[in-house]
C-alpha cells in the first residue's frame, strides 16, 4: 500500500487493486463494487488529481460544502456521480435531491417525507440507501434495526427509490459481524446494494458483500 505521501494517482490505483483482489476472493467481479471517493473537507484542487486519474464517483457529507465545490467541478466533468453520505436535515432535502445522485442517510420518517416531496416536485429521484444504526449506538445516525421494516415500507410508499442499506459499524471493534448483519438485513428485505466499508475496513466489507465502499483517508490522506 503506498503511504499517504504517495501521489493521489498511486493511492487510487492501490485502493482499486485491493478492491479487485478482494472482490475476486469473495467470488464476484471487481465491477460489482463501486469505489466512492469521500472528498469531504478536501478542496477542489485536492480533488482534481483524482478526477485526472479517472475517478468519477465521489461522496460528501455536507450539502453546503458540496454545493460550494461540485457545480464548478461538474462543468468540466459532467459525468461525475455524487453521493451524499452524511446526516441530512429535512430542511435540506430539496437541495440534496437537486445536487446528489445518491443519498445514503435516509434514517427517519420526517426525512422520508421531505425527500418524497422534494422528488415529487423536481422529478429527480436519486438512489436512496436506508442507514441502519447497526451497533445500536445512542449517538449514531441510522434507524434502529427493529424499526427498519416500518421505515422501508414508508419510504416505498413515499416513492423513494430504495436500492440498499448503509451502515457505519462501531469504532474500534471488529466490524465483520456488523457487516454480516447488514448484509443479512438487506437480503431479508430484497435489497441488492450495500454501502459499507471505509478506509480502515473496506476489505472486510467487500469480503462480506459490500457493493459501495466509502473511502476518504486512504485516497486523500488524513483530514485536518
Ligand atoms: C468520512 C466518511 C467516510 C470515509 O472515511 P475514511 O475513514 O476517511 O475512509 C465514509 N463514510 C462516511 C459516512 C463518512 O462520514
């Protein structure tokens, strides 16, 4: 693995190689896994090298920060696909639907309703992931496991295109059991996509069926 001092192009190649290798071990093609480059806190000039290296799928965790960076970058790279991976306030739903191609943080009834309205009004329907509080942690975003079936039903009723589940497992413990649980929940609900795995654990996530890994630090270096 190149260190964080390596050029962005090399880091990207290394992460892509690791994904391809791990996907093969897991029995699937590398193309089954989408690498989302999480560019939160990274200024446009830090994102350019990855765009130049061919990366097209990016993720941000704040609507306002993304609005400041991506419209300009997209005029030069109209094929960029932008994911929202952070907590979303209902009053930002209209802006989020306008800017993002996928939203990974659908986790409560009020947000489902706000997104449903925003999609109805704009006609734009970004792919939606329901975020699950997989470790049942008080401070974390995500719907409780027990409330997942009801929220999924409500989201479908509201017309949200729910494509999969997303989770961030508890810090500093072995993530595999949590990834396995998320995969089982997705399967039980007939959902094909799994947003799981970050810089520290994306290999484990791919082995357990992740279809979208969200990698920031391993591509851009440590955040300030
Ligand atoms: C920041 C962030 C990531 C990327 O984390 P790294 O450890 O830097 O790879 C992934 N998912 C979410 C939801 C994040 O907020």
